[in-house]
């Protein structure tokens, strides 16, 4: 008899995934079948999981703070397919480069729902975004104000990115509002006020609000609470100088499960708390309620992704450790090397088997540091086993590279037992496509 049950508590990061007769099931598809059909390494993306999380953000805000915009943070996972699933929900997009903007538009995201972020937008990105008709820019440098003014004809909406000085408890590389951050203008030292006031001098720039993003993979509510207090204090200060603030963009940063012990909150909890704090601040400070913009990235797509690998070389170093090497590595998951990120894994067709052996799961790149998981207990591994690593939907495909000229793995979308490419596999030909053997001509230059 086929038994389908939810993964147990041991696999909390696997969230809504199921196990059928010991095999991991993602979006109704067997992990081993997917590996056989598409090869490995393979990014598998559970579409309904991402769509239902995005819908949860919308559902709770409709109830708790009806003047809102949910902008999906493209950097977490950017390919045309993701917008085709999220845009119909009414979600907008945060983009930080011309490439992300191009992808979002190609994927069907309306330009008038796109927020263009970035601490160093180039002139060509700015003119492209203006021509495309993006909803707004989030200003993060004085230089870009000049560039926007130079290129736009009609008044262009802008937000100003502020640094309210909140230290979120997360890896220092993904904190963004420490005093030495390259992002935003400090509220404390008066730069933010100076920039906002300077915008009043431009006829073709329309200041509509403030933006702040305090960091990523945050589990606590307190840093968000402090950010709301500090930004609304600043709104009050601007109001006193006669400047209206119509939108408050609080960024993303909502944490997800990677390991059993991780305790992220649900979108409902994060948003209900945000709405409550913002409503309270607005009332206490007698300011006009701004439109609330949130930019979840990781929390929409992170747990929707699972990476499948094939185990290859297994090497025991006597009295030290046993490496089990997989066909992926830092080229498709740089997060371990960059942020000491931690992951769990299961053998895809023996999910519930007893975990009797300890392994370090190595990648295949020529770097000693290319180890994806240190010291994980698993059933005994053999070459050819399919290993599944959960919570790889965010900042994996989007941060992948061709290091060592490994191909970026394809992304396969799964839904109700069907699968289809969302990003096709790269071939060796693709890898050399832009390579040119230089031929120097006689004329200089
Ligand atoms: N809004 C802004 C302005 C951001 O800078 C970011 C992320 C987000 C929204 C989305 O944050 P999320 O909801 O995904 O936490 N590569 C790192 C994460 C870098 C996040 C950068 N900014 C990682 O792999 O953990």
C-alpha cells in the first residue's frame, strides 16, 4: 500500500514535503525519479509552496494593514518563471540591477510594480529603468539623484533608503543597518534628512517615502520593531519640516528553516506584528499612516527549493572523518563558504532509514573549503545515492557561478506530480559561448 505522510519533526526544514515509502516527494514528484529524469545536480522548485507563502503575506496584510504592497525580492531567486507565478497574485518586485529588471519584465512583472534598489545603479541601468517605466527608485546615493533627474521627463517616484542603525542578530555579511553599512543614509547623523530635503529641489523627482532593510534570515521581531520606531520617528521629523511621507518600505529579512533547531516565524506572525507596531507608532506619533511595503525574498522561495545531488567519491581519512563527495559544490551553493551557512540532508529514497554514519559532504570544486555539510549523520552512503538538501530555493540558483567551469544546474519546477524546466541546463557550449580567442588587429585600440 502506498503511504504518504508528512516528513516528521527531524526534517522540519523539509516543511511541507512528504515521504512515500521512504522516498522524498517534492510537489508530488519522487526525488529519485526527478534525479533520473533530469540528472544532478538539480535545483527542484515547489511552485505551490512559493505561491502559497506569497499569498499568505497578502492575506494577512489585507486583514491587518490594507494599504500595502508586497514586493518580491528578486535577488533571492531570479528567472522569468518565478514572476509568471507571482505576478498574478498582485505581487510586485524589488530589483537591483538591469539584469533583474529585464528578467522581471520578461517574466510578466508589470513595470509599474517594480522597485529599483541598489547602492550603485549605473547610468545605463537608470535610463533603462526609466524607459521601462519602473514604479520607483530607492535612492541610495547622491549621484543617482542627478542621474535620475537627467534622464526622466515626468516626475519619477523615489524612496530614500535610510539606515536607522539596527543590529539584527544574523551573519555580519547579511546585516545591512550597522553604522558602517554601505547601504542607506544614516538617520542619526542627519544625512537622511539632508538627502530627503535636497529632493524638494527637483521638479522631475517626486519623493514618496522611505525604505529600510535591516538584514536577512532574522528570527526575532524586536529588530523590526526598532526599525519601525526609528523610521516613524524620522517620518515625524520630516513632517515637521513640511515633508509628507506616503510609503514606508521595511524590506525583507524574514527567516526560514535550514536546520531542525531553526525557529522562524510564519509570514502571518511577522506581518501581524509589523502591522501592529506600525499602527501603534502612527497613532502615538500622529503621523499619516504610510503605505506599508514589504520585500520578502528568502521566505517566499527558500523552503520551496530542494537540491538533489548524486554521491560519488567516498573517502575515509583514518581517525579523522569520512568525506562523501557530491556532484555539486560552491558553484551552485556558495552560501556555506560565504556565510558559514548550515544545511541538513536526507538520502532521497531512504528518508527514514537509521542514521548510522557520519559524513562531511564535500563539493567537487578545487577548494578545500568546498564542503557543503560538515559532520552529518546519514544512513551508510554508496556512490550513486541521491542526496537531497532542503531550503535551497533562495540565494542558490541566483548566486551560482561557473567556477571551475562547472555548469550551473537547471531548475525544475514541480507541481501536483508534474515537472517542467524553469531554467534549462547549461551545456559546455553555453559555457564557452562568450569566450573569444583575441585576435589583435594592426590598427591600435
Ligand atoms: N529588500 C532589500 C532592500 C534587500 O537588500 C534584501 C536582501 C531583501 C529585500 C530580501 O531579503 P530576504 O527577505 O531575502 O532576507 N545572499 C544572502 C542574502 C543577502 C540578502 C540581501 N538583501 C544569503 O544567501 O543569505
